[in-house]
C-alpha cells in the first residue's frame, strides 16, 4: 500500500529547468492530437522525416494487376522493408500477417473500377479502420473531374470521422484522362486536399515545378510511383521528389514490378532515408539482385 505520507525520501522537482515543449517533426501536424501524431510517427521516420510506403491497393480497381496476382508470394517478402503498407481491407485480412507490426494506410474509398468510371466512390465505415488499427485512411480526391464534389465530400467525411478517433487521412489526388499531370494542377489538387483536412497528401511527381507543389502544400506529400519505369529512372524520380520537398514515396508498381522487388525497395529506402544518389542506389540494387538465389 502506498505510504500516505510518502517515503520521506527527498524529491526532485527540477526547479529552474523549464519543461521543453514537444515540437512535432512533420509539417502542418503540430496542432494534431497525441494519437494522431503517434500514428503519423509510425509512418514517417522521426529521424529522416520521411517514409517508404508500399502501395498494393491496385486490385480494388484493376483486379489482379501484374505483380499482384499472388500477393502472398510477392508482397509478403517486401513487408519487412516497408515503413507503411497501403492496401485494401481485403488484402490486409487475406495476406498481411497480423504480427508484421507495420502501420497501415487503409484504402478507405471504393465504388468503381477501370471497367467503368473511376472515382465514383463512397467511403468505408470508420469503425472498420478502428478495428483494423489503421494509421491512415486513403481516399481518392478527383479535383476537376465530374466526381469532384463527391470525392471532396468523401474526404471531408473521412477527416471528420478520423479526427474523432485519432486516425489521419491521406488525400490521394486522382489524375483522370482529362486532367494534366503538371505542377499547376498537382499543386491545386494537393492544396485542396490539405485545406479540406487531409493530414498527408499523395500525388504525382512532375519534372517541372514540383518544388512549388510541395512548398504550397502545408502537409507532407508522398509521391505515387506511377507506371513501371526502368529501375534507375524510378530511383531518379524518388530522389528528385524528396530533394524537392516530398516526405517520401508511396510506391507500388515501380517496386513490385521490378525485376527484383526486394532489392528495389531497399534501393528506394537508401534514396529516401539516407539521401543516397540514384546511381549509387542503383548499384545497391544490382548488388542485391546479383545475390538473389
Ligand atoms: C492509386 O489509386 C493507388 O492508390 C495506387 O496505390 C497508387 O497509384 C500507387 O501506386 P503506383 O506507385 O503503382 O502508382
């Protein structure tokens, strides 16, 4: 039983030493609640401020995408090398080992496929995100498309629900056939996501003016990899993106469709977390690939 009069030992109140305020390392995130910061700090390294997210949610609109036909065989070996897993609730329950210990960016919007019209979506029940212990909920935002209003409402709803439970929201800027993937559009779409409450934005890299996209977005940006590129080109894109202000990548096809996906994700990590130049990271890729049995 505790001693009502305390133990009589002397106490140390640290008089004269001011308590240091906690300065959170992610931009635009300083005023978030503790639970949300904790979840974000599992995704983004507090040391580098960056992340290598592995995206394999493509099947929700594309079916068995090349490289994802057997996710148990192709994705599971990549999990130890990823900082965060972006996937659907189906894939999570079906193939991701519950003991993997990785934060989850849960695909939280759905509703259409490549066979119909993309982005005509609704959002999943936030309780499902709580049940699955998601750290981030990903929602498509199709600025400038005919589904603009619907997808911004979806973002707003997820942000409202996520704020209630301390789960952050990832606004994914959709790029339709009618929209140009240039800095003007990407900065518009990214800023609209952030202003509507997204805690992180996923968008594409563009060769011209990408630093304006990151500078004008008040929350961290991660880039999608897009279609498969030669490995060195994909590493160059990741390098340029982080050099120009991205807080990392949320990469799918350029990892799981690489000749050696396990080597590729490690090379991407070298670029994102260690600032390795793309040519050196490509050397690492070739070395790891050569070791493959
Ligand atoms: C797109 O809607 C999905 O969120 C994908 O996960 C995303 O595009 C990232 O994959 P990739 O690097 O293959 O573009």
